[in-house]
C-alpha cells in the first residue's frame, strides 16, 4: 500500500519531469519575444540584407533606450558614433521618422554585438549585465565608442 | 483501489517514457541548417557545449554547397552538399566562445554565415588584452596611401637581391619590434638615411626592405598565410590580391551608390604598391583582427589565431615583394 504522501511525491516528480522534457523539446522563434520594428518599415537595402542583419536593424530601431547604453567596438567612435545604436540609426526627427544608417550593412562587429544584445535581452539580462558582457567579449578587437 | 493503481501505473509509464525521451533527446545530435546568409545563414547560430563533453552536430545544407568550419584551429572546413547531412563531434578543452563559419562564397554576404559555440565549464578563461594596434595607439581607419611619393623602383623588390647586402645592414633593422611598427615605406626611409647604406641605389634599398620583410616570416608561415588567404579572402580581394574577386564588382557598385566611406567599399587591391607599402604590419594585423569599419571586410579575430593573422599579414606583403622560398 502506498501512502498518500508518497503518491503525491511520486505524481509531483512526474509533473516536474514532464515539464523538463517539454521545455527541452520546445523550439522558440528567435525574435517572437523581442520588441522589433516591422520589416516593412526597413529601407529596401536592409530588407534585402542577410536575415541576421535585418533582425539587428529591426531590434536596434525599436529599442533605442537599451541600444544607446551598448558600446560598439568596430572603430566607429572616430566617426562620431556614441553607441551601437548609432550604427543603425543616424537620425530620428520630431515626428519619430527614422533615418537609417547603412554602416551596419557592411559591419561585422556591429551586428554581432546587436545579436548578443538580442540573445541576452531574451534571457532577461539587464542593460548593465549586457554591457559588461559586450565589453569583456569585444575589447580584444578594438576600442569602445563609449567612455 | 484498482482505479488508483491504474492511474499510478499510467503515470509511472509516462514518467519512464519521459525519462527515455529526455535521455534520447540529450544524446541526439543538434541539427544545424546551412542556407545562404540572405535566407538565414546557419540555424541555430548559437550553441552551448560543456568543457570535455562531446558536442554532436548534424549539419545540413538546405540550398547550395556550403562549408562548416570552427575557428581558432578547432576544425578545418567540412563540405556540406545539399541533401547529404554530415555528422561531426566536437570536444572543447577550454571554456570560451568559438565561432563557426563558412568558407564557401555562396553569396555576397557569405561572410555573415557565422555562429558561436559557447563552451561553459571549469577551466582557465584567458583575460583579453587590448589588441596590438590599440596598445600602439595606431588608427586603423586613416588612409594609408603613399600618394605622390616616388617609390624608387621599377620592378618588385627582391629579397634575394636584398640578401646580397646583408653585411651592410645593422641587426636592429631585422627586429620584430621594428617590423611591426614600420611600414615598408618608413623602413625604406630609415635605411635610405643610414650612412652605412649610402652606396646603395634606391631600388637596392627596396630590395633590402623586401629582405627584412622576408626575414620576419618563414616558408611554413607564408604557406599557411597563402592557404588562409585563398580560402577566406580571395572571393573579395582576388586570387592574386588585385581586389578583383568574384564579389568586387558588386561591392564597387554598392559603394558608388552609397557615397559613404564608412559603409561597403570595394576590396583593397594589395598589388597596388601605393597602398601596401605605406601600411604597417601592425595596421594590417589590426584590420584583419577587427575588420574594416562598416566596409564589408569582416572581423577575423574570432576565427584566426594570432599566429595565423601574422602569417596572413606576411603573405599579403608577398603581393609586393619577391621572396626566395
């Protein structure tokens, strides 16, 4: 005879196992859970760019507050960029109309950094945690464009 | 009572099935799809592994032929043909972030086909230092053109001819420290100003420069540099370094349309002496490590080892100098 407590423990264990299995087997769309500007609002050259570049532009344009806290290490500090955001957006007017920058279309580090930001945002990391990771990962390639 | 037992046994069977499924799932290779960058590149592009534990991957090319390689000398390129999955197993002995990439120029943006394997676990993680060009205070993005300066030779400088003057050359000229920080043009000017070399003509001084550059590499390193170049750089810069690779025209057209020097540019022509002879090896090293700022030249620092980058730099100068071996 199995006691009620044991039965409960047994059933709880099964529930935990099932949850673990289901979560392990589930697949997740990379951008479903991120705030992104619609692809249709991107310039033609961005829409024809590689998928990872399109996503980076969509994410950067939709998350200026976060992206302005993230440095870039591609060397663009010399051309006046003060964050990774500037690699994608050169200007936003009073009405919110965005002028995109072509720079990131040909930039390797810029997009890698943004993809890291997207992944860590999905993991629930704070802006400070993300910046710390970016500094640690990319400082061996160049200089930060943020003080 | 019977119903209760039935329920318990049913759940027990489910639990067992779940355990088997979980075990089986954890022992299945991870499938990585490869498509041209414009259609998604490598998917997934972020993998997790543990130090010392095998990472099994099943690689599938979905559209055209691709290759799959892992940087830092972990794995050479393996060919992926459409419809022919390839299984590989990787084991990492150090934690860190490793980049996988393609060497197949399947489209203009083939260099965007990259992903990372994040290796976690116990082990010493190297503390990164700023790159050499930052330590030296060099600006990678300033123009390195000789401009109107006369070069003083009409044929490629020859290391063999330069060697014949070896007895006249002070040993300090050959030092690694000097090689790294002086462009060939700067080295030429230093040698030209040296009274010990007054008897040499300008073209002979250039031969000495070629000899000094050759002494800072070796046949094995040059051969590795050649292979790296032909595999990873020739699609844009051309097999002979003339900036005329298969994507050069497309890049030139984009550059003409953009009119912005911080976005995509035509590939550098290494056969142009006015460019390469004015470039310090430390600058070329930095450009390969970091990539061109927005120019379409990717960063290779996550893929090549430092030694590989130096070998590639040495090979680039062979587009200007005749080496003996």
